[in-house]
C-alpha cells in the first residue's frame, strides 16, 4: 500500500465510505478500478482537458484520461493536510467537467486558446506599468469573488500592448481554474449582432441579449469605445453598463483610448490619444466605470507587441 493510500485509509471521513461503495458497485458490474499512471497523459499533459477551436471561438474538451486521475488515483477524493490535521476533499477531477463548461461558455477568441499569463512576457525594457497590469489581472483571477463587493479592471493603452491577452488569460483562469461563470465580448461585434437581431427575426434566437450579459458573474468587454458612436450604440452600452453597475457585477474592459485626450481632438488624426474614452462612451457610462473598475493605464511608450522592431 502506497503512502497516499495509507493516508486515505486513516481519514475518518464519510466521503471515504461513499467512494469505496462506488468502487464496489463498479467492480460488481464489471468495470475495472482505474490504475495509477506513472507517465503524463500524452494527449493533455495531465491537465485533464485539451484545447481546440470552433470557428473563431476557443473550446476545451475533457480528456479521456481524466477517469484515471493521478492526484486521487480514481477515487475522486484527495487527502490534504493543514495545521497538523488531515482531511479529505473532492479532487480537482470532480469539478473538471464544470470548469470546462464554464470555459466554453465564456466564448474566448480562438487565437488566445493557449495563451495564458505564462505566455505574457514582460521584458526588462518594458514600462513598469505593464508588469503591474499583469500582476493585477493575475491577482483578480485568483481572488475575485463574484457576488461580493469588489472592483474590476480597466486596461487602457494603444493597440498591440497585450490588453486582449490579459483579458483572455484572466477569464481562462477564472473559468478553467475556478469554475466561475464569465463571458468575453468584443463591443463592435455585440453592436453588429444586436442590429442583425432587430432586422432579421431568424437571428434573434442566437444573438446575445443584454439581459444575459448583464447577469453573468464576470464580463470582459474588449475594444470599449470602438464603434460609430450612433444613438443605438450609446443606448446599448448605457443599458449594459448601467445594469451591471446596479447589480454589482464584476466587469473588466480594455480600450485603445486614454481616459482623457492628450490634446485637442482631431478626428482626422490616426493617433488615438487625440480622442478619449470619456468622449467615446459618454459622461454617464464614464462616471459609472470609475466606480466599477480600477484603471490600469499603459503609457504611450509601451511597445506594440505585434509589430517587428523596425516598425515600432
């Protein structure tokens, strides 16, 4: 008997009797008890899931090896020790299906399917604010408690500075790591989908409704401020932000626009710093955002991670 098995036998938990009873039932109907594995699963690397894509959306799938979990050897219960006491708790493998479902429901961009915080590299010559933004988003992903008072995060910076990467990495950890309900939207796509639903009744059953996005535990809005600035877009954004504000829902967003313009606005200029988030979303939404999120401002000197060095 291994050391882990000896520890399990010593734990006087009701869960032990339940798990052992299930094993006896499996054996009675001819199902073999899972065997311990010495080598990592070649398909998932013992993560328990594999990543894929469905069109433009990242999707995860539970790997078949999960029934032979290395952490609990198929029992469904793992033994933990804290302050000199041993206790049994449900193994991570027991929540994997729920966590995978949460990840798929978030509808993250397929481009970032395998890009978490570990793949977000901050170099020595990058601004200090970039490392702070990464740490803040990691902390939120690990500690956020939907339904309790807490501020979201607003990432502001020019294109190519990694804002979408940080948003997606945060939602991936919240969903796959913790099973929290979350959703990612690109604001201009939301506007287009809602317009399509208005003009085409066949699209109404599949388009995201404002009430769904208003109630999800964590909502990440990408490209906030993007759009034509029409009355329709202003009303949609005002309703979405207003309902999440009133319901105390955790909201994240990223925008290419600074909070305030750096100079006199000039619509003919390509430099987005000549415009402002405030002017793009309106006074009421801008005011509410200040109560909903901590702003993380990336300086103009932050390099564009997508461009080669010769074009930065």
